[in-house]
C-alpha cells in the first residue's frame, strides 16, 4: 500500500508526469502498430516438419564439429604444457616428469581421436 502511495506522490511531479505521458503514448502507438494475425493463413511460409528436422540436423552437425574442435584444442594445449614441464624438469633435474609423460600420452590420444573423428566425419559421411 505504501508503494502505491509513493508512486502516486512521484507522479505528481512535472517531470514524472511528462515521462508517464510519453511512456503511455509510446505504448499505445506500439500496440497500434502490431500487425493483425490471421490464424487461417500459413505463417510458416510453406515450411513443414521436414524443414525443421533438417535445420535441427544442421545445428547438431555444427555442435559436433565445435566439440571436436574444442577437444582437439585441449589435446594440443595439454601436450604443449606437458612438453614444457618435461623441458623444465630436465633443466632443473629435481622432479620426475611422470605426470608430464602421462600428459603427453593423454593429450596425444585426445588429439589423435579427434583428428580421426574429424577425418572420418568429413570423408565418410559427406
């Protein structure tokens, strides 16, 4: 109830009245500019479920391509970081580079799998 009172007191000032009037005028004009919808007409432009399925299939293909690209990029980054860790361990000679060797194997496997997936997807299925 107090918020309505505060709103009423705010609307009594001249700038607020002008703003309220302009907002209501704009809302009224925007409402009048909306096109009428005839539900008996085809609003899809002749598209049917087959077109929707084809668009969804294209979206899925793009998503799979993006995920393959991201996985390959992660494999490259993991391999580079592991190689740097091995170089640093060989320079310092303090720590054993077993985690870096595992990182190279995992990064290389990730890169190899994504490369094989990319090649087979682009050559076999297109």
